[in-house]
C-alpha cells in the first residue's frame, strides 16, 4: 500500500460473482478518489471462478483492483490455516 492509500477493501468472492459485479460497479461509480483505496478480491476457485475473474477484469481500469486466486476447492480453509 502506498502513502496515499487510506484503506483497503477485501472481498471474499466464493460463489458470488453476481454480488461482486454489483458491488464493484458501486465502488467504480462512488464519489471518492480511487487512488486513496484499493479493492482486493479473493476467490478460492469456486464453481464460478471464471465468472469472478471476468467481473474483476471488467473493473480493472476503473478501480485499483487486485485479484487473488487461492486455488480450487480450498475456500476458507486456506484463510484459516495457511
């Protein structure tokens, strides 16, 4: 995170590509300087992993967005037991 960043938004996206799209759209259209925050999307390669990646690609130019693929079918276990 650089010195201008004020906060990070972390979104777990397992099986939630429709909700993710709606939330990223709202963030992309928010009246807040985009260089002051970052959005981190984590996916554990759910059944809709391709759709989640496509949603992230859709907003990569309008948000400071980081996509993290944790691997297929590992879900929350990776987050609790690295």
